[in-house]
């Protein structure tokens, strides 16, 4: 009699396993997984590699060196992070600089809690271009980004340069 019950348990187990391994179940669960991936806004394709540039007052300026782009000889585009020490916020901007005009604009903004690193809000917007002058912190950011990009453009994994 024990063998009979053992066989029933095994066959019920096999039925459940067949259900989970069937293509129909996978197709039914696919929309759920896609929604979960879309809703998880904290997933980024490339991990940020932030370098400290300088500070002014209680605000620290960081540049993500993986995001630096030089579309032309007078344009610089990068992810700029501003850390406000007293408010405990970190602002991430997609910044565009035109060195010929001495202007900048922010094309995207996200606000994070600096302590928890959690996204608090984000918005895609384009502000009008503003002048950054010649002796401001943003000039330091531009000089750092151009210098970094030019010095690391031909680096190999062994630290050699080649052209």
C-alpha cells in the first residue's frame, strides 16, 4: 500500500514540474518580468565612475568620466553630479557645454538622497542656455572633462598609448 501512495506523490510532483517547464507558463509570465524590469528605474546599463573635480561653498562637483562626450572641438557633454552637503541631496544632470560661447545647459535632472543613494525624483527637461563665465566652477568641470577625455582616449588595458 505504501508503494501506491509513493507513486501518487511522485506523479503529482511530475505534473507540477511539467507545468512549470512548459512554454505556455513562460509566455504567460513574460509580461510580468518585463513590467518589473521597466519599473525598476535604478538599473543603469553602465556603472558611473565619478571623479571629484572641486567644491564651492557646500557643493561638491563630480564628473562621471564614462559619460564624457566631445561631439566637436567646442562642445562637451557629460553627467555632472552636484552634492549639497547641508541638504544631503545629490543632483545628477546631463550637462551640455559650448566652450566657444561659454554657455551651458542641463538636459536632464535627477535628485537622489545622498545617504541612501535612492532616486527621489527625475525629470527630462531642457533649460535655456546660460553663460558660465571664465572663472567659475563649471569652467573647472569643462577643463577636467576635456583633459580627461584627451588623456584617456588611447589608453589600453596595459596603460600603453597608441595612435
